[in-house]
C-alpha cells in the first residue's frame, strides 16, 4: 500500500513539474495546505513545499516533526526553527533558479511582501490554480474515498429523518446529523451543516437556529462528510405533512432541472452547458428567476474546487472529475427547494454518489 501511495505521489509531482516547465519555473513554492497534501501525503496544518526537479523540500515546524517524517513522500523534510518561508529562502540561496513561482491565490499581500523581501533579486511569478488544475481529474482511489464519504452522509441523512417532528429545532437536527456522520467514520463535516425549516428554506445558506419545526412545512438539509481528507456534499428537501402547492410545484421544477443537467454531464461538455440545461428546465416552470446561484462546483480535498458549473464558464468537463449539481428555487416569504447530487463524470454517463431518493418525500 505504501509503495502504491509513493507511486501516486510521484506521478502527481511529475505532472506538476511538467506544468512548471511550461511556465519556465525552476522552483515553485506551494503553500496551500490541500495542495501540499495532494503532492506529499502530509495531513498536518502547517507547512511549505518547495518543488524542484529531483529536489523537492518540505518545511514545517517542530510540532510536526514525527508526523512529517512518517507521512511525507517524495520530498526531503526540514524542521525549521523559525519562519518557514525564511527557511525556504535560505535553501534557495544554494540554487541559481532565476524564476520562482508561488501560489498567488493562497498568499496575503503581507505574505507577498515578505516573499519579495526574502527573495530579492529573484524574479517572482504568481500562479493561479496550477495544482488545482491537476486535482480536477480524480484517481480511482480518490473517487472510492469520496464514494465512502458520500455513503456516510447518506446514512446520516436517512437516520435523521425520524427526528423530523413538530417542535424540534434546526440546531437539534444539525447536531443529530453531525453526530451520526461522526459515528459512521467522518473526520468532520465538509462545511457547517445547513438546516432550515419553513420560510427559512428560501435562504440558500441558512444557518441552523432556534426555529422550531411545524406541521406542513418544508425542510432543507445540506450536509457533507470528510473521510480521509476528501469531502462529500448533498442536499435534500423534504416535507413534514402536506406541502404548499407553490412549493410542490417548485420541487417538481427543481427535480426536472437536476435530471436535465445530469443528462448532459459527460467528458467534453462545457460547464456552461450543464448550467444552461438546469436553467432551461426551470424556465419551463417560469421559476428560473428564483434560482440565484451557480448550478454546481467541483469537490475533492476541498468542498469547493474547480471546475465551476456556472454560466459563461466554457471549461470542459473532464472524465473522472467530481462535481455537484444543485439547482434550487427560493421563494421569499414562502420557502425554498434545493436538490443536490455529488457525481463523477464518466464517458457513459455520470456516476451518482449521493444515495438518498430524490422523489418528493412527505414524512
């Protein structure tokens, strides 16, 4: 197993080095902790990776001495006594690399100033999404981990349904879901679990509060589990008692939008085409103006990754990318409906990882 992991890490680093060569980079500083995990296997929360051909070096502090030496693959481990960036800069003095890349999206302005100070005389190049582009296409081992994470979330959802009774609060249901995901093996939640009742379901990212559930109300549950570093994401809307006619119609429209969008998911389809399919379905119901966010996003080591499933996004879907499809309709003062699947792009049609039923569910 260790040899298999080393081979995977070696291949990832090799692909990054090829991209670096295209950018004419001799050295790249990787500071995004998710990218560091992807490239080395390190699961800690503090580190800096200096990527160079045949000479990658990982810098961390003494808290992670043992962990780094146990986990890091395909890189030298340096335990820095002070600032990690200063330690990396000192190591760079041994190199004649004229152009150094860094992750512009992960560095604050103050951090950029510090890089300029420590690497004075070197040319710097801010890079956006270089490692993230590699992470779009998942290995089958990553997909299997996400499949298990989705299963954990699905189990927690199903087991929580019996608790949805009049008088229970949004906070209580959120806590129940989080507890059950943990019991089934989740390291933590993918994000703060979203639970909303009644008219509050019209808030796409409602925070669970003290609101009590009443009869004949809609319930929105948006949840995800992280397992072995990989996230899952799902949303279901269910009803306690008879749904209002407007919400029942909204549910029909959102389910149609989800199914139409999933039909066009395949390698080579532009992200904007998937988004357009969902909006076209909602437009048939004259509800498209109540869909106020993008249709989906990539998922992996982070809950929001590339690609973005949205309008004016020409990026093509890649085989083995993991994405969500999550159309919604939000009617102010009445309530909202969202249904979200996590799926893997396959040439013969998407593999849907989210298990719970999507047909309208009345409790």
